[in-house]
């Protein structure tokens, strides 16, 4: 059995054991990280692998989250007259992801023709459009107050606090149940993206990013690939939006703003552009940092409680990962994934060198950490 298989099995066992030992705070933080990782994988396919800058990723998370709520909510309405289609939750989640893909498809003709900063500015309009719709389409979105999120129900199993469920003398509420759903969604999203990057589409995407003219000369339909990857990235954003809605249990328009899109760009830069593992690593770093600062703000210098006049945990987190972006760009162009790949390569060379003959210290090309 290879070392990689052993590590994967150990990671799976550890992930399954987490709900039995950690409290709700850490489970919620972990679920936020899983949702962020799914969204980061999507934008990394677009920006890291294809070289298309997008500032509107938060818009597609909003489409996924609110579409799921509307599709799954009971048609009778309820509080404030907010109703829905009353579809089964799994079907509602699938349609929400497809809705995000349709939204991306409507924008894909623009995405297929623009690149770089021009596409970034164009996608920025999606954030303003989305915020306007979320705040003003109250019969569907609930306006400023948002909407309650119907729980996921799969084959009769409800991912909520009720009915009561106890496993090995550990009460399994909504967070514990959603933990396993999050693992399954993240694993599926990562494996699919890894397959795309390692296959023919991934090679075409990298060629478009690095040598657009050469890609066109070789027969790669550049505009079609850009548009297709934009749709795929949008669907990843929609899936992340569905998961974050299930964790929050309420959709709020303020969450899906420009700052969220900037967070996703920071995730892929810090983690490593074009790398699935880098997207996951960067997502965990960016999403967990505010949670940790909030949790331990009393014991940290220069971090104060919100409203006390000092630097809040959220502000401190943005300062820290802003600095991390600068450090990454200057000293770690491959991100954390590239650093890990270089360390593995150095360890392999050292282990393979004959006894008494140290590995060569001559420089070698930077390893490709995109997969």
C-alpha cells in the first residue's frame, strides 16, 4: 500500500471521527471551511487554471443559496408571505446548482470574449446587480432580513437538530449531520476538478492561460473554453452557496457582497493558483482565521471585541491575510501548495541520494503544484 493511500485513509478516519470529539463551534467553522473550499476550487479553475479574473464569485454563491431556499420552501409561504416551490430538498439543491450554472451561462458570452482586468471589471457588475436584487425582491429573497433555510432531507434522513439522534452516546444535531454531507460534497468537487485539470480540458485551459495565441493556432476554441469554464466555476459557486445556506440556516444578503469575492481571490493566491489542494488550503486559512481570532480574542494582543473601538477579529483577519497575499506574491509564487511540493521534492531527492553523497544543491525547476 502506497504512502499516499495510507495518508488518505488516515485523513478519512480523522474526518469521520471529528463530530464525536469537537464542539459545535469547531464543527461550524469546519463546515464554513468546506463550503469555502468548494467555491475556491471553482474560481481556481477559472482564474488559476484558465487565467480569467473574476470579481463576481459571491454572486453565484448567492444564486445557489437563494435558489435552494426558494425551490425547497413550502408553497404556502408562512412568515411575511414568503413561499417557494416545495420541491424535495435534494432536487432543490441540484436545481440550485444548475441555476447558478444558467446564470453563469448567461454571462458566458462576455466571459468568452474578455480577459484579465476587463473581465474582472465586468464581473464586478454582477455583485452590484445581485445585491440590488437580494435587497429589493422581497417576495423571493426576504429583503434585508433574508430567509430561513429548509433543512436537507435525504432518503428520509433529516440534516437538522430534530428528530433527535444519538450515535455512540454523542448527540448528533444539525452540525454533526451536515459534517458528513460537507465531506462528501467537498471530496466529490475536488475529485472532479482534479480529473478536469489532469485531462485534456486541463491542458487546454493551461495553454490558454500561458499562450493564448498558440492555443488558438493549435485549434483550441479559446472563447468556447473560457465560456465553459466560467459556467463550471459558477456551478461550483452555487454548490458552495447551498452548503453555506444549510450551515447558516438563514440566507442574508449582506454576506454575499464584494468582500466575499475578494476573500475567494485571496484563497487561491495564498493556496496556489491552478491547484486543487491549494484552493482547499487557502480556503481553510482564510475561513478559519477570523473564527480563531474571535474565539481567542481575549488572549491575543491588539485584538478587541467588536464595538470596543479597537481592531476587531474580522479586521485583524483581513490585515493578516492581506499581508499573507503580499508575502505569497513576493516569495511564494506557487502559494502554499507550491511550497509543500518543493518540500516533498527536496525530501524525495535527499532520500534517494546514495549514502554519504548529499543530494545535489543545484537549482531545479519549480515543481508544478497545479494538480
